[in-house]
């Protein structure tokens, strides 16, 4: 375990180094000691430590900012904060660190930290992997190359939203002032900046915990902005858009390709989140998919494959229960199949959905069609 110690108090470094050397954990090597945070940042990449013990309060650059920069330079490094702060400070930081140590550091407490670091290091020893998929349709999830789906667990909702925002703007530099104004508009600049550092640190730790080495957050403008980069990682939205754009004309020979792309859309963009900044993209993607669904349904109807058209419309209904036109199409399709019960069911479902969501009745066009259908159906039964 290669360790770097950073603390503006040399006596604190000396004591911690002695405790580390006296610990029962084998393989510990202190490869760097710094009282100057800027010098530590300049040299740490060449040292390639696996763990950094980092003081929180230091001149020139505080521990949160330095920890954020170290994570950027060395994404696999583990950081342990050391602090002389009281419990109020611990409440602010301990949720975002691998661990923290309260000064004066006790050997028994340090042993627990070292044991935890050993467990984390063992957990993250993974073989090389192929592409990971980040799913944004229906909610934020990760599909590993082995097919296992994971729902990322976040320590704070703010960190999750910031990650989603950076992912939405992947490969773009997002200026820090833009982030501060969007995520912490009511906080003063110093407090908001610390919260941003903490959120970025939390994101990086979460990505590391789930083995997402291909997702990196860089700060190319020296803390003035952030950029999210993906390597060996694909996003389902990009896959779907590319596949949709590449589709050939809809014909009998290509309908299976259209069906496959149609099924790739599994729910609204970031559907398990309620982010105002994502609404326009959510609506854009939804309309693209609904347009394709309409094309596919119309193709089946034209070719009198009413059962296939019903399956398309039922998929639409399952995802978007408030689409009035969808119920109307299903009513007419079931009528073509002489399925009276299904027509009635769709009409009642429509009335219920409109009442619950909008407190309105079906449109005049639908009501008139339904009345005519009822009359025709009644006459048919009388003639029988």
C-alpha cells in the first residue's frame, strides 16, 4: 500500500507516519510527505500512491479542493481525510470520504481505517472488461459487460443530479459558475464552491465503487469547469438515436429492424428523476419515439396486421398512459377485430386516465365515434 501524507503541520505527519509503520497491516510504504499542498499536487502523479491521508484545513489549497484535484489526476487513489475539527465539521465531510481520522489520531482507529482500505482494494481488483452501458431511458442504471444491471446508489441526491447533468453534457466543458448558479443558487460563493468540490468528489468515489473506470470527470480549466468523458462506455440514448437514424425505409423486408429499434426505448429519459433541466431532452426523445411508433403502427394497419399494430399501441400505452390518441387508435383496432369488450375497456381506461391526470372528458371526436360505435353494435346484436 503506497501512501502519501499531506498536512501543513509537520508534527502531525511525523506522528501519522510512525503509527503507520507500527501498524499490523503488511506492505505499507510511505512514499511522500508534504506540508505544501501545491507542491503535493505537482508531484503526486509521479508517486502513484494507492492512498492519500489528507488534512482538511491547509493554506493555499484546502483539503477538499486538493482531494478533488488528486482524484482527477489519479482516479484509482483512495483518500482519507484527517481533521482536528469538531463534530459539526465531521458531519459535513464524513459522508464523502472513504474515511476520516480525528486528531490526535489513535492507533486503534487507524487500524480500522487500514483494514477498510484493504477491503476496498481487494473489492476493486477486477479483470479487464469490455464496454459498459449507461442506461438513461427509464432511469439512471448501469449494465456491466457481463449483463448485470446495477442501479447506482448515491450518498446525496445532489451528487446524483450533478452526475446526470454532466453526463447529459458529456464531452462538453461546463463552467463552474454555470454549475453553481444551477445547483446552489441561494448559497454564497464560498459555501457553494465547497459543496461543488464535495459533490465532484462523491461522484468520483461512486464511480470507483461501481468499477466504472471508463467514466472520468476532468477539470481542464483549473477548477473553472468540468468535463465528463467516456471510454469503453456507451450510453443507451446515443445507441438508440444512431440506430433510429440508420433505419432503412419501412417495408416488409425491414420491419423486423424497425421493431428492434422500437423496443430499445424503455421509458422516459432519466425517467426516475425530476430534473427541470432535463425536460426539453426528455420531451424531444419521447416525440421521436412516438413518431416512430406511429409509423410502425400505420404500416401494420395498412398491411392489415392489426394484432401487430395493437402490440405497438399497447407498448405506447404502457409507457405513456396519458396519450389520448393511443386509446382511440386501440379502440378502432379492436373494432376491426370485432373485440367489443376490448373497445369498451379502452374507452373506460381513457375516461379514467383523463379524469385522473387532467380532470377532463374525452375529445368530441372520440365521444362521437364511441356513440356511433355503440349504436352500430346495438343494431348488429338486434339483427342477430
